[in-house]
C-alpha cells in the first residue's frame, strides 16, 4: 500500500544540477557521444569487412568456376567403316561388342585427317597426333553409339566430340604455348591445329550440360567429368535424412517438450542432445563406419549409409529447432484447448504442432542444408573417390549402389593433379552453393510466410 | 455502481454443485491455498475476490484440474462435483474439463476461423453427428456468447482478427459449445474496455440461467454487479463467503471490510 502523505517531512531535497545551459554539452555528454560514435564505427567496419570478404569469395568462386560450365567440342564427320567395326557384316550385336575402344582409334584418326583435308589446314602432325587433341573419352563415346545404333555402320555420321583437357584449357586461356614446354600431352603444333580448327568453326567452346548431368571420369579425362551422378548420391542421402531425421526428431521433441516429466533423466537427455549438436561431424563418420559398415555390414560407399550417418548429425539440429518452435507457441493456446476438454495429445496435435510447423520446417531445411554440405563423415564411409560412372536406375540402386556426394566429389576433384579438375571443383562448388542458397532462401520464405499468426 | 441494489439481490437456495473440503494447494514449498471450504451452488454466479496473489485463480484452476499441467503443483483435500471427488484416481481430467469449462483472463481464440473455434469442442467430444448439427451448435453457442450478430457473416474469418471484447465473447461461446455444467471464468474482463466488459457481464448474468458460473475478478464493482455469492480470499485463506449483498454491505470479518473499502489490496 502506498501513501504519498507518508513521505519524510522536512526540507524538500534540491534537484541536482546537470551542467549549465542545455545548449552546451557537458564534458560527460561529449564523452558519451564520442564513445557511441566510436562503437557505431566499429560496427560499420565489421560489417564492411564481412561484406568485402563475401564479395571476394563470390567473385573468386564465380570467376574460377564458370569455366567448368563451358567445354570445347570438336564436330567431326566420322565414317563408321564396316571392315573395322563389323568384319562379318551380319550386324550381330555380340560381334560388334567384341570390338574394343582400341578398334575405334583408326576411325577417329581417319576422321581427323579428313577434317584437316576438308578445311585445307597445313600441318605436319601424324594422324595419331591429330587425334591427340580429342579426349580419350571419344572412342568410348563412338563405341556406345555404334552398339546402340548398329544399323549406322557403313554410314558417315556427324559427331560432337570432347576436345582433350589441354585443348579445352588452351581455349579457356588456362594453357598457353609457354606453359606446355614440358608437357608431353600436347605440342605447339597441335595448338596450331586447334587454332586452325577453331577458325574453321569445327572446334568451338559451348555450354556444357554434361558437367551438370554427367558422372565423374578417371584422372586422364578431366574434360568428361560431371557432377550429376554425385548430385543424385546427395539426393538419395537427403531422402534418407528427411525420412528418418524429421519423424524421429519431431517425435522426440514433442515428447520432451510436452509430455516428459521434468527430472534428472530428461535433463540429462536434454544436455546430451545439445552436446551432440557440437560433436565434430567426422566423429559421426567413424561411428557410421564402425556401426553401419563393420558391424551391420551395410555396403560401403552407399548413400543409405551416408544418409544414416548424416541423420545422426542432423537430429540434434532438428530437435533443438523443433523444441524452440514448440516453446514459442503461447501457453494460452494449450490452456484454451485443455479448457474445452481436449486431451493433452489433442491439444498438441490440433493446435500446438500446426502453429509450430513453420519453425519445424525451417529447422529441418537448415538441418538438411547442413547435411548436404557435409564432407568429413563421407570420407570415412568411402563415399569419396572415383566411384560411380553411371547414374543409378532404381531406388534400391540409388540407396545401395556405391556413389559419391557433391561435397565429396568436389574434394575428390580438388585433390587430383590435373588443373582441369581444379576448375571442375570450383564449378561443383557453384552448384553446391546454388542448392544451399536455394534451401536457405526457402527456409527464410517459409518463416516469413507463416510468422506468428496469433 | 448503485449500492442500493445490492440488498435486493435474490439468492434462491440452489443445490450444491461443487463442494470443496479442506483444500490445500502447494506450489513446491509454498503453500498457496490453506484449508479452503466452499460450496458453489448451481445456477448461481459465485465471485472470488481478493488482492493479487491471494490464491483465487489457483483455487479456480483446481476446480477443473487445470493445475495438473503444472508439475510442481500439489492439491490436497476433496473437491466434489455433484458428490464425486474430481481428484479421484479414476477421474479422467479431460472428461472433467468437458463438464467444467473455462474462460481465461486473456482472450485466447485458436488461430483458426471463428466457426472452427466454436466447433472444436463439440467435434472432439462427438457432440454433433453431422455438419448440420454442428452448424446448429455453433450458431446456438455464438448466440449465447452474444456475438452471433457481429460474426454471422464472417464465420470463416480468423478468430484472432476480432477485437478484444469480441474475442473474449468468442471464447465464452467456445466454452459454452461443449455444454459444460460449470463455467469457470478467470478475470474474463481484465483485458477488456468498459463497453466490452458490460457486454460480457450481461452475458454472464444470462448464462446463470443454465450454468453454475464461478468468476474470479479484481474488480469489486464487477463482483457486486454480476454475482449472487462472493468469496473473499486473502493470503491463501478463504476469509469470508456469503451472499454478495451481505459481503459488500455488512462483512463479518474486518479484513473483508478493509479490502472492500480499499484499505488493503
């Protein structure tokens, strides 16, 4: 109870003077203003530094990576000679398959010679050297075509062949006449030929869809390597993570947040979940190796195993964000539901969960994005290296057949010797970043869209 | 407030709806309610008054076991609804809450349509066999909540988009829709302006015809206006309980008198 009349009697205390005129700043005010201005300057400096670093990062990535999306191709007319490809002439597919890629070399040499002759290019190169400007992948490409279309044998067909990695590098300015002095893979005469073919329009640099859709290639064929198959590997891992981490995480959070009694056991669980979020991902990798591969004998390098490991890693993220969004639903909503006679479960599932859903979704997407960019645990379960050369055809294949994932593929390229792979690593990073930025944007949009409706 | 009308308040003798015997409530170590004995009559508005923190809301929440949701809260003693102990082990609190509805201090409509707000209770209790019956219950409840005319054209609009007073009447309609026998109101007008308060008070008086209403209020004028019986709580004790007119004009306990004259509180 307050009573104003009870204030102590006696002389009314004099108010303290705060300097003289209001128009003049006291030294104290000046000092305060100065420190405020200083703090603002620190903040702006920090943000500027951050933005500059981001800018440098983005320009570097874009500058180094865009090359991967372009590739040098040579358009050649190839005569599919019957005496080389199908000696018996009866178009038996088994006979045609017996011709190895070596058997196609003469045809390719002949096609190059024909092209040189057609455009009147003077060169001292031998046929083998002429064909040297093409990728080592060309024979396989030709053989695949012939096996698929045996009726074309004997005809002349126009092909778009990959140029070799060195030629591609020359077209992109990475390889110069100076830099190839000690390079056995290409000679200055071959570069002259490349210039002449480029002038004739036979050899050109175009957009390279194969980089986005294709599979990894061996060390000798950087020009044929693509990120598509490891993208599928990542996709299947994300499916596993989504299918496991979301229901387990949400169920665990709902139980812990809404139903579990408060005691030392739940406290312990809570602390452990928070700690799990901080465990280095490579620890999960070695756990996956020990449990899923060595003990449970799941196949090595399988996206299923990768997905399981990443699920372990994503669970704490999802649980923490789900619990936070459940907590943010006002208790009055629970009271309201209980007040009309809803059971606890009805209150949670009819009212609390729908309101928390945007937050749960956001947390899940961010967890998935984290998992998508994770490399370290994949190294330990064998998802790195030249693994899959073909896209999986069935769901089971996608889950169980050996595959890589985008970040592991990038790591793999970055450690190979040929600089052409280095360029592809940067290109892969661009694609990975596009995925991550898209997912994070989606999370932000969802959060904005469904923000606080009560 | 016209004090002269207080003595005219009719108090019909009604049957006892809720009887509390020696109720003690503890929050952890703190003793929030001490030996409360009170008998709440059917078809009567009973007001709980008292200074902040005196335990009136806590006691109200005991009546439909809303305190169960608070882990550290323990209730001792008997609370009988129609002679049955609501804290008996066999009692399902969910079933109890369908019988004893509650309206809260802050209007808390679900962030759903007005229709769904009211239809939620009947739906989960299976009170309607089909859509037509549900429509009927919703309309009836909204009419009893004295809000039908304001919202009948926008039943699909979100309940959270209404004004504070409308939201509170919607919450009352929602509580009424499950056809409870007792309606508990925890300071239902504290967040409302005077006009909305008057509307809700009028509504409470109408609800008396069918329910036993228990209302917690900070406003003594409100208690005097709407209730037939008043209970005065102080520091966890039920100090005085009796006909409203008597409590306000001729209290027996000196603490009651101090409170209603504004000397404590």
